[in-house]
C-alpha cells in the first residue's frame, strides 16, 4: 500500500468511522457504555475540553475507547496542527522556534504574533496551547522515520514520485575539533533528503561514489535523472561525465 492508498484509507475512516459498540479486541458487540472522560483538544481553532465516551466489553472484561480521528493516539495536538507546522517549516523556511510561535499565535487568539495581524482580538479564557519548538522537532523526526520505512519498503516510489531533478552540495562539519567534509543529495522539487554522508575526503571518486550509492539504494535508473543542480565544483562535472550521462547541469548561485 503506497502513500496515496493510505491517504484514501484514512479519509474513508474519517467519513465512515468504526462502530463504537464493536470491541476492538474480540470484534463482538457485547458492550456497554462505561462513563466518560475529559480530554483537551488542541486544534488550529483553539483549545477546548470535551467529554469522550468510554466502553466496556462483557466478553473481554476490558475497557476501551474509540480513537479520535482528529489526532493520533496519545498526541497532544491534532493532525491539522502537525501537518501545518511541518508544511510551514519545509516549504516556507524559517526556524522551528518561529514556526512554533506562529502556530501558538493562531491557536491562542490575541497573543504573540496574533496581536500584529489582529490587534483588536482579545485572549480567550480557554487554556493556552504551550507549543514548543521541540515538539516540532519531534514531529519532524517521526515523519522522517516513516519516510525511511517507506523508502525501504518500495524505494523512492514507495515514498514519493521522483521529480527527475537532483540538487547536491557539500559542506564541512567539525566533530571533536576535527573538520570533515559532508555531502548532501536531495530531490530538487519534493526536497526529500536522499543521501547525506560524511566523506573521508571531498574528491571526484568520493562524490561519484555517493551518486552510485544513491541510485542503488533508491532503486533509480541513470536515465531518470534529468537535471543536476550544483555549484561549479569539478567533482560534479566528473559525476555527469561518468554516471549521470543523460542529465544536464544547472549551476546554482
């Protein structure tokens, strides 16, 4: 099941939720209501408290509840908040702190950045959402782990559609006082990080090896790469001559 089928399945579960009277353990309907519990919903339109129904199965002798489709199990924020936070960080740029501040301003009217675009709004008496940048960082890690799992299951096609354009660049990192070259290759359109590797040295052979490894690990063919966006380093010219023979180079500034 690829990402498109999973999205369609998720939408169907939202439109046609499971019968709450059916026990998730034994799949029987020998159940009854078992009181309610108070939950806090932190969504884009504010923070509010709701009462959710608990259920009891006579056969399993267990209590259960129907998961809220608006948020994942044990999650403090709804799926909409997570998706918007990740989309803003990836496609609009900025820092995790700035994105978190923007989301807090939208969830909590009359606070922080909301005073700029809506100066007449007043804070509500509802509890405020204290969204931190570390939560966004954790969401990014979770999304990366899911993407890595999809890549291992079905190559690039199990994760996204390859655009045909690669962007590559190198930089340096300092680890315990020693400098090391670091090389990164991404999809130029979807911005999926396809390979990041610390190199022993930045040379023609080392960079060519990164492109060979990328094609092998992601299940791509040489003729699928149409464009390579990079600077004028000589090892990219060597990669085009030796490996990506069908691709043309687009110089970046």
